[in-house]
């Protein structure tokens, strides 16, 4: 029989010829669709039925303190290079190891260069054969000065009348010697890192090892930050404490001989979420702590906010100056507490927000419309802002009249899928 054939009187099916059977409209059991039944018949990914503590968003003003992990690094304005002004062979080295302290005017090495010997002979020839030609003599002196010859060396050359086959290279800076390819340690943040939940978890033992960045409690969520020294050069790094230069080695014009670091002033660089760094300005106060040592907290001020995101990450770098002393070392891990002015907003417990990676949701309790409907929660998208003392401000998606679940994590497990509804804006 073909059920699509329907007539208002008895007859036969025009397709198969079978007799039509009268349709009974009252067949089967019937059940009234109550509010409770409608809730149970909702798709499994749109509502949650649970008996859980609830809370209402509250509009108030909160004082904000942000916590961020960071690392001590060089002030790049006090990071110098000493290049070779002429090519030649290293005859004598006076610097033996990396991080050797030096002072301005200290002899670093002696170089033999045929070009330098030729320039000295030209100068001596003008002094003996054309002593009255002041212009040529001045030009010859200037050429030697540009090659790195000092005025005292020029005076000795004019007095002795003999060219020197090895010229000493002196340091123009105070500080200590670093490897030629050495650079400032940096904080590497994985690109596209999602927000995490919860409490303070500062890991990491030293530069180059893993460390967790926490903004929980009085700050934002948890993300992993790895602090590491710069990557080695393509040719490979020498052993720790060694230098790239050796006696008898040839160098080329313009080649970097040494890197000099002056530790009289250092930087502390910290990573913050872009949303947290949006209201931070140079001059804001912060307190820097060094968990690895027994040093007292160090008060400082934000000196610079990097105006771009590095490598597509979610983090903004802020910088604070540190006075140079032996207690603070380059590569040392640090933790900062940044104080901000009070923020007015709609505040809810941080546990009431569930982070799904690309969006955040809260579970809103449906208004009771019948018996048994008070425990029905519907997920909605929300937008959050600053955090303080276990609470988070909501910038969109909730109103102060709504009731939400206090613990959103309790309403979902790893196998669940939440289909949140459209957010509601606070009027």
C-alpha cells in the first residue's frame, strides 16, 4: 500500500489497487508538552540540566593588579661592538676568555697588517722627503687615525721613524667581553596560545628552561613562556667561557672582534596579554621580585611598551629599567606586579567563565516557567576584560539581572560540545 495516497472517501489505491484503510487520528498515547518536558527535549548541546550554585553579576569598581613573568636582559644602548678597521693577522691576544672585565683604553690585541705598514711608510716618507707639505702630512695622519692609530701611537711613530709591524687595538668602552655572536636572552612565546584557567604556577629554574606565565588570582590566565638565550650562530657556538678569536687567526676589515656589554644598567622585560597591556602606560608603577634569590622586592616603573606583537603571539612586551648591581644578573627570571587604577564594570567569579579556545561562555539559568525548570542552564557567549582577586569583568554577553552558574567547569566534560547562544549586551 502507498501511504501518500489519501482520500476523503472509501476506495482503492490507484497505484496498487488495494483497498484504502480508514485513518484513525486518535491512535497512540498522547502527552502534554510541559516546560520540563520541552527542556528535556532540547538538543543535548544547547542546554544543561544541573543542580549547582548560582550567582548574579555585580556592577562595582575593582582595583587591578597584574602579574607577569619576565627576564633580565641587556640594555641594548650599552651593548657595543669593536670591529677590525683593517684586515690582518692576530699577533698577540690580551683578552683570554668571555665575560672578562675590561676598561676604556685597555689593550685588547695586536694585529699585523700589510696595509697598515704601507700607510705608516707613506707618512714617514712625507715627513722626511716633503716636511713642508702640511696638507699631505695631515691627510696621511688622518688616514692612520681612521685605521685606528691613536695620537700617542702617531707621536711614537714620528719620533722613532720606523713603522710598527703590529698595531695594538684598544677598547673604547667599559664593560665585559661577550662572545661575538652573543645576544640578549629573550622570552619566547608560542604563537596562537589559547587562554588557560586558574592559579599561580611559576615554573622554570634558569634561562633556557621552561617557565609558566600566570595571571591567575590577581591577574589573567595561564600560558607557557619559555625563556631562552639566543640561538647559536650557523657555525655553532664555542664552549662556555671561550672566545672565537685566537692568536695567528686572520681577520677581515669590518669583522667584529669583540662584543662589549656594560652592565651598569639592565632591562627587565615582561610579557602581558594584549588586553591587559592595553591600559598600561610608561610611568606606571610595578614591583619586581626575584624568586630564585633572597633579594628584596625592587620598585620600578614601566619605561617602555613595545608597540607590536612579536611573532604573531598574544603577548605584549613591557620594559622596566634596573640599576646595575652584582645581585641582578642577565638571564635571571623575574616576576612583576603591576598596579592599575580601579576598573568599573560588571564582575563575576572567574570560575563562571569557560574558555573554549576561540570563544568564552557562561551558563545562564533560564527563568522558571514551570515546575522543575530552575536547574536549566543555557550557554551564552561572553566577552571578558580585566581580572582581580578571582573575579573577571564582563564587557559583553551578560546583564546584571541574569543568574549564572558559579562554576562553569562543573557543567562540561572533555567529551561535551557546547553550542552557545547569542550574547546579550548590558544596557
